[in-house]
C-alpha cells in the first residue's frame, strides 16, 4: 500500500469514531486526528473570530492561533462539557487576547465604516447581511460584548471575566451596541 493509501485509510478510521475518541487520539499526539478535528471546527472557529474582530485577516490569524493553542493545550479539556462548548470558550478568550495585542494595529487601519462603504456588498442584500454589516461598524468593545452576549449567549459575568472588564461595563457596552444598531437600522 502506498503512503497516500495509508493517509486515506487513517483519515477514514476516525469517520466512524465519535468525537471523544478523536479528542483522545489528539491528546495522544495523533496528527491525523488533529487534522480531522481542525477540518470539523475551522468554520465555527473562524466565524466567531470574524464576528469578534470584524476583520478577515485578523480573524484568520486569530483562528490560526486558536488551533496552535488547541494542539498545545488539548490536555486541558476534561470532557466536563461538550468539546464544541469548550472550544468556543477557548476561541473567545484567545481572540480577545489577540485583539488586545493588536490595539496599535487598529489605530493605523481604516475605520470600519470606510471599509464597509468600500465593500462590494450589493445594495439589495438581505437583512441578515445588513445586520452583520452594522455589527462590524460597532466600536470594538461594544462589538465584542454584543457578539458574545446576543449572538453567542454568554452571560455578562462570563463576558466580564473573559474581557477583564466589570460586569457593569459589559452591560453598558451591550446597551451601547443595541442603541447604535437600533439607530442605524431606523435610518434606513
């Protein structure tokens, strides 16, 4: 059998196994299992990173960092919650941490409104795309809190812990985001 045949058969051996077996294999250092886990979750991880960063390049970098850290720290997953829940929390924490490191970068980049105006989004786009565009326009802290609370379902206490802000600040940022979104949506 060729080496390519071994890779294909190794990839298929996890197709029938459940997620716990896959995670156990990754914990044991199985790179094929890790690749399968990556393929299974990259879309969800990137989506959350993009909603938090509002920038494709930053989201790609943050998602890459999530999977680097996942390989290093998968041993921390104890199975007390669903893996997707644990990975979601890890992704949020890493992306927020990544954003903190990028603050200087944000000050040198065009503001989000200019980026949205220059995008090639069709004027007849659906309301969900409009809402996504509005979310991208939100100031960074308000956007992070809004995404984590309204879209991802985190409580303000959890958001406060992840972002290292007071619970009251989280609630205020959420209120600010809602107010801005309502204003922008009523203008159209």
